[in-house]
C-alpha cells in the first residue's frame, strides 16, 4: 500500500513496484486504487501473454467479459482481434496483450438487462492508469507496439495523437522509458516502433464489417512485415 505517498494526482504511480517482472506488476496492480474505476469493477485486468515479447498490443480497457474473467481480450473484440492477427500472419502466442486502462468502466445496468454497457475512459482515468502501461513497456521491451484505437494511441503518444492520420504506418519512437513516447526520424537510434490501427470493437460496430476487418488486417500486415 502506498500510504501517505499516494494521492489522487499520482494515479497508479505509488502502486507500481520498482522491481520485478510482469508477474510482480500484475500482483501489485490487483490492489491499485489510483483512480475511482476500481470501485465498481470486478477486478484489475492486467496485461497477459509473453512477458518478453517482440510485439505488444494495446487496447482501450477491459470489457464486460474481460472484467469477469480477469484476462484481456477474451470477449467478442478479443476474438475478432485474434482472428485478424492470424489472417495477418502474427502468432498470438508470441505477443503481449494489454490495455491503456486496467479496470472496466460501465454505465449502470438498465433493469432486466444482463450485459453492462462499456463507457470510454476519460483523460484523467487514462492518465491515472498510464504508469502501469509505462511499466509494462519497460518490462516487456517490445520492438513494436500496436496501438488499437484512439485511447491506446493517446495514452502511448499523448493527447494530440490521431489514429485516423497515422493508421497503418510504422512510426519510429525514441526509446525513452516514460509515456507519452515521442516519434523520431526513421533510422535514428532507439529501435522501438509503433503502429496504430482501429480498435477491434470499431470493426464489430462498423456498417460494413468485412471492409473494416480488411482494413484492420491490412494494418496488421504492416506489423507482420516489420516483425519478419
Ligand atoms: N477491448 C479492449 O480494448 N480490451 C480488451 O481487453 C477487451 C476489449
Ligand atoms: Fe488503478 Fe488503472 Fe484501475 Fe484506475 S483503472 S484503479 S489507475 S488499475
């Protein structure tokens, strides 16, 4: 527990252990109270997958099924993402999956309805949770981060980042350990890259789902080519 060090302004920071790998982070994150989202959610949904992975996929926040299961990307959006990865030729077993925000945020359930409706995290929740994502980037040390949608993009690269402008292109990043990361000229020292694309939930909501899925797969193929 962070005791007197913790305050709302610090968000998750006082809860992040200085040492240890992903398992240590996951254990500590289970007790995070860095923002109010822990109050109504079932549990912290920390990242999962290979703890030293060449590629790290970052979503927005856990959904209804992830909140119950305690694992990221196990619901409908996760299924779509895994099938898109397979189509693009990226082995999901080689990847690390996480979210910009680690607790499920939802609107109150209407009478008679079982499924809770997801609400997008706001800037203060994204900022509060960012130390966990930064710690994951430091521990996993990926060569490539795939940002799925606007929340992931803004959490990783700052509030002015626009997925629509950058999707599908490989960005070279300065290998700083803190978020937000900043881009640099291709070929400069560092070696960390980022590719932004749409969130798999946006594909599920799209009017033309086949076309939206093809777009996601095309972006992921750029990632697959980079990974070789
Ligand atoms: N959507 C996300 O962004 N992350 C998940 O883990 C599930 C759905
Ligand atoms: Fe902590 Fe993030 Fe959960 Fe907020 S959403 S309580 S910062 S883990």
